[in-house]
C-alpha cells in the first residue's frame, strides 16, 4: 500500500514537473541557449590544446578537463567557471525537457545524451571552481579497466568503442549533409554554414578515432581509452599527423565559434 502511494506520488510529481516545464518552455529554451555558448567556449579551448599537441607544445590534457583547467588558471577563473556552470545547468534543464516532450524519437535520444554531457560538464566546472579538478581521461581509463575485469568485459568495451565510432561517422555525415542547419532559427550565412560543416566533420573524426582507441583498449592497453587527449595524440603520431591534427583543431575551433555565434538563435542544442 505504502509503495503504491509512493509511486503514485512520484508519478504525480513528475507530471506536475513536466507540465510546469512545458508552460515555461520558451523561457527555458532562451536560458538554455547560454549552455550552447558555454559548450562553444569549451570547444574553443579544446581546439587550442589540440593545436598545442600538434605543434609539440603544452603538457596539459587536450580535452574538456584541460580546457577547464585553462579557465581556472586565468585571473578571474573561478568566476568564469561558475558562469559556465550556470550555462551548462540551463542547457541540461532544456535538454531534459526536450527528451521528455520531443516530437521525434531521434531528437529525444539526442537531447537525453546532451543533457548527460551538460551535467558532466556542470560537475567538472563546479569541481574546478571549488579548487578541485581531476582528469576525465584518467577516470575513463579506470572505468575501462574495471569493465575489462568483469565477465564479458572485453566484449562490452568493444561494443562501446563501436558505438563511439558510429557516433563519429554519423557526426561527419551530418556535417557534410548540413543537417545541423535545422538546429538554428532562420537562414545561415555561407560563412556560418561553412563553419558548421568544418566543425561537425572535425568532431566526427575525433570521436571516430576515440572509438577505435576504445576498441584497441579491449586488448588490455587501457591507456588508449583516455578520451580525446589520447585520440589527439594518436592522430599526431601518424604520418602527416601534425597537419591532420592542426586541421582537426581548426575544425573544432570552427565548431566552437559556430556554437557561440548561433546560440541565441538555437531551436535545438
């Protein structure tokens, strides 16, 4: 009886929450756009770190952790980190609403994934602002090791890597098809459209390489699964890798600029 009442109460609370969010959907979307701009800032910093890897400089981690560390080390780092955190909080709320009320399954799944990413970035911002930090790559390596030690763990790691490869390929395709233009209200200029193409293709390449490294890590080399930083360094180690990684860095910078410039016009993140 008590369990049934608790479930009924939880369901009623959830319905009321969704109804409230729907009534304030336009406001939530406007506020959530700040998170799109915040994501753009992080990608600009990641692009800078990737370029440093390509040119043989920089000892930091070329991923979101390294990007937030760069923010922390500025004169007003804690303030900027809290501003970014608020942006990611707003974006997470917007994406949760989209995941619950979206009209297409693909959009709902994408929104749910973006909500998770925004929450991860939110937590990272808060940790850095509070004086902590940590390494996303190290955490991913530890998680991979734990999965590998479980029964059937190698198969799960391979499947996870293949999913990431698939996401990377799909991201490249979306960039080449310019399907990202549907995310923005109004018509994009040629320049912004070109930035979008470059950005989505670069992100897709980075994710695809990351996915391949996750698959390779299933053989026991968990250092290969250390996130984007490992992916960038793997690209740099290939023949003509420096040139390729510089191009990827430029593409990621293009994505960051696209996110910042189009944030106020976004209908979807």
